């Protein structure tokens, strides 16, 4: 940020933003996932956060 003081006592602010350093969050779409085995992911029961005890459900 640059500040310039002119002869009338007014201050001029100049702000520059460089968007080339913007990065996506690690959980954004397309981010690599850990913990997958043989190309398939293990999904948990969304309500309880645990896998079901019934093998027919999984």
C-alpha cells in the first residue's frame, strides 16, 4: 500500500492486489484424497459416522 500526501493536506491511498498467489483449499474440488484402497474409498454411515454392523448394508 502506498500513501501520498498532497499540498492540500489530502491523503491518497493506492492499493494493489495480486491474485496470482491465490490457492485453493486442500478440501476443494479436485484435491487428492488419502486413505483410499485399490481405487475405492471407504464411506461411513453419514448419520452416525460409523460403518454399519450389517454386511448387506455396506
